[in-house]
């Protein structure tokens, strides 16, 4: 019998079942915590295939004090991290990857089309390609409204074994 990936432990997930959840569900799936959790809400997750999430960029985000004073914009690397966390939701919601960590192992063809200002709501959509031995690629895009503001191909590596620390 296949293990459930639903937050309440009910029933086995259908291959194309769409999941969603609030803050508790996000932190149940992702290992990230404040101040480095960049997902405000999950729109949808199809385990192992794709995820869509949103991030409400805080007006008082501390990083804006230095990036850039008098002209605050969200750093591109944090937009990439938001997209990577969205992709990690798709991977880590699979039963075989629950409780694991998905590392961002590479970024190809990253493009930034316009700045993101304080108070903006970002939406990311990540589609996961084939996975082999815990390594796979995802096609990621970030949007403000209907406008694509960033895109990248991301390489994910899911830690399958415990590392000694």
C-alpha cells in the first residue's frame, strides 16, 4: 500500500491529485523556516510534477535596507530561491521524499525581466522533469500578475541518505 502525502494522512495520493495547504502544510513539507522561507501560500501541488506558490514580498523586508537604499528591489538570488522552494514542494510532497531535503544543485539560463518592489505578490510555477537517483531538473517561472518577471532551469538534488554531521 502506498503511503499518503496528504497533511492529515488520509488516503493514497492519486497520480495527478492536486494538493494545497496553508503555512503549517508548507513547513510540514519544506525544511525552510523564517527568515528564509519565501512561500506565503501554496496555490497547487501535483506531487512530483509541478507546483505553484505565492510570496508576499514584505514592505519592511530587512534586505531592502541595503538593496538598494532609496531604490529597494528584491535581489534576483532571492527570486531564484523562491522558485527553488516552490519546486521543492513538488518533489518533497512525494511519499518517497517526505522528510528529505531538496538542494538547489544548479541554475541554468536564469533571466530577470523586471524588478520586484516591496509589497509585491510574486507567483512561481515550477514543472519538474525526469528524476534519476534523486536528481532532476525543473523549469521555473516567476510572475507579477500575468507578467513573467524571471525564469530559469533548476537542478534539484534530493538527499536520499542521512549525512553525518
